[in-house]
C-alpha cells in the first residue's frame, strides 16, 4: 500500500539532485581574437611586402576600424558595474594608441621629425619649459611653485606673487577667467530676456547673429582703440568677453524658448509667477542648454585668447607657442600646444563638476 501511495500520481517524490555542471573557463570572445589576428596579420603582410610605408594612412584607417569593432565587442560583455571603467579606458586609451602610432611613424621615417617631432621629444621639451626659467623674457611656464617657500620667507607675499606673475599658464588662465565671467553673466541674462519676451527677441536676434559671425580676432584692433592702454590686459580680456557674450546670449535664448510648455503650466498651477517662475522653472529647465553653451563658450574663449597672444602679448601660452615657432624649436612649440589642450581638458572638467553641483537632479 505504501508503495502505491509513494508512486501515485501527484505524490511528493524525492527527485535526485542534479550534478553541478563543470565550471567553464571564460575567455575573450572568438570575435575579438579574430579581430586581433586580422590586425596583426594585415600590418605584418603590408610590412613584409613593402607596402606599409606608401600606404601607411590606409593601414592606419584599417587599424582604426578593427580597434572600433574590437572595442564594441568588449563593450557588449562588460557588466554594468564596470561600465564606467570601460568608458574611461576608451576615452584615455585611444589617445595613448594615437601617440604610439605617431611615435612609430616618425621613427620609421615616414613623417619628417623636424616638423613632426616624436611624442617622447615633445614630452622632454614640455619638461624643460616647465622646470626652466627664461631669463630673456623673465617668464616660466607655471611660475616655479617649488620656490614659493623660499620666496615667502625672503620677500613675503610679494615674492610669491612675483612667481605667479612670471607664469605663462596663469597669465592665460587669468585672461580667460575674467573675460569668461564678464561675458557669460550678461549673456545669460540677455538670453533669458530674449527667450521670454518676443519683442526683445525680434529687436536683437538679427543684430546678435550678425555680430556673432565676425571673427573676434578681426575686431581686436577696434577693441584696442577703446582702451587708454591698447597694449595692456584690457583689450585682451574684452575680446574674450565679447566672444563669450554673444555665444551665451544665443544659446540661452534657444534654451529658454525650447522649454516644454507643460513645465510652465505646472509651475503656474502651483502658484509660480514672475521671479518665482523664472527661478524655479525657467532657469532650471534651460540649464542643460545653458551649460552646453558654457562649454562652447569656454572653448571659444581659450581659442580667442591664444590667437590674441599670438599677435599682441609678451606673456601667455599663445605667446610662448608662437615664440618657439619663430625660433624654429618645434618640440617646444608642440609643448605649448599640449599645454593648451591640457588647459581645455581641465577647464571642461571643472565646468562639468560645477554643472553636477548646480544640477543635482541630473544625477
């Protein structure tokens, strides 16, 4: 009877525990291995048959396509927890690969090292302009911060300030910072007014668009005539401020005009009017576009000030870069360009940090 009950349909029977499957050794996908083999075989074949040198640009293009395909294959298998690490690796890994390719191409004699020096030579030149003091122009790249303790003990804060006053980097950053603030604040305010008020927008939109397209370096001589000291810091800062002002006014106006009307209706339903509506609805809704404009304006400000320093300056990263071009020192000229790029990256990251702080809802 017990046997019948035990084997009856629907009776609870003890099922044998399945054996654990043997662990599989995970490895790179076959597609990635195939792409890597194609990369090595293709470059090796072109090298051995003597076609890599005349068709190096085509080989680099093919290598780039293979690297992109391999990176996409890796990205499909990256877990979400390591997604940010993967993205940072792409962001910083590709420039390193480009520098390695540059080094190899110049070492192979494909590019002229006189005009395209190797990255190792540029790095050495960057170190030299960083640690050395130019007695002819009485300037240095970053102001010799390692002398600050000794200068402070000997001369006080005046001695410390003299170190920063000799720096090319601080001269450029000071002009960009002052001009950026002077141009961005009124540009944002005018853009908000133009976005809200149709009459003001119709009156000023055409004028701003016409002046905006003028090359800022072309109006620099006119700006110089407006100042008592045309060769001082005023004209340089003013032309940066003008370039930032027009860009921010146009971008802010577009951001305010593109606000979803649902947000405005919701704000009014909750009692927001006038300044309250502007503060709690309009400005926050337009801030993504405003910060996008700030990033463009920051890059434009850096481009403009470097161009101005090429023409009329005795200090600054632009002056340093142009000076080493004049004396035919391409390594240090490229070092100046590297400093400009580093400044652009650092300023952009700083602006992004400010954006995350002022827009916590984006997180």
